[in-house]
């Protein structure tokens, strides 16, 4: 049986800054500090460098799920996250994340072996019972370091 890996979306798989950079100057000022409440922000984002290739590679060894939080007051974000997954990982049954997107403000309620997340002190990530891999940290600064670690784990 494959081990379970949960992967956060924002600033882990999805480049949040790339969406902000696509806003107009007026929109940036209007949503300053609350960019995640812009009604289209999640539809504007690009993948993080190396994320899609690393995830595709990890899919052979692990059972992967996206585990993300969406802004409570921006219901468009919930829909846009699902659409983002379809755009970059495929829309059809059998694709990596087909029916494997979990949106929750309580990541600690999910049971698994690993959680890859850039913010360990938010939404229950620090209380996750498996191993937390902090994306963007000194130890795991990018997808190459994360995938190398996970591919070699348990050998």
C-alpha cells in the first residue's frame, strides 16, 4: 500500500505571487493585504517552478492529495482552486488529482504520512500527525529537494 502525501496548494504548488502580479495597479491597491479576496485571484496563478514534474514523479510512489485552504469570504476561490487543478493536472478520471482535492481549514484532521506545506503554523498543519515537510524552508527550498527526499524515503 502506498503512503499518503498531502500537498498544500498556495505557495507550494501554486505561485500565489504570479496571480498578484497579474492584477491591475488599481486592483492591487484595492485588495492590498487581502489579495486572496479578489474574486479572480486564484484563476490567475501559475504553477510553482518544478511542481508539476515533481508531483508527476511522486505519483508513482505515493498516494497524493491536494490539501488546501480557501478564503472563507471568497467562495469564488473554492471553485477556482478546483478549476486550477483541472487546468494543470487534467480534468478526466485517472488523472493525478481526480477527486483528490480537499479544501479544509483543519489540515490536522487528515490522516496520512506526509504533509507538504509552506506555512506550518496555519490551519492545523503543525498538528498534522504525519511528517510535516515545510516547503520553502532551508531544508526544502524547492520541489527538487522535496521530491529527492520523498523518493529516497523508505528505501
